[in-house]
């Protein structure tokens, strides 16, 4: 009977450790996706409004990575770089 209880406790500890290992990357991925969506919407808004003032930020891999990691500040950085 004690072996079954120890096995059960070991399995619970193992599941807990596996859960702790994988939950942190999932949070990072969700944050990256959220920043990407928010930054992409901001870039589209800048392109829409900036079209009146001849201002355009191209959407490519580099700008997507910058906006994905930095979010709204990344879109602002790209806007400032486009002025240079």
C-alpha cells in the first residue's frame, strides 16, 4: 500500500515540475503574440493616418520582430526611425 502512495506522490510531483517548466514559455509566447497584434494594429493605424502626410512604415519580418518584442514602444521607435 505504501508503494502505491509513494508512486502517486511521485507522479504528482513529476506533473507539477513539468507544468512549471512549460508554463513560463507559454506566458512568453502569449505576451509576444499580444504585443505583435497590438503593434501590428498600431502600424496599420500609423500607415492609414500617415498616408495623409506621406508617412509609411513597411510591414516586413524586421518590423514584425521589433514590434513583437517591444510592442507599442517598438512601433513608436519605427515611426521615429522613418523620420530619419
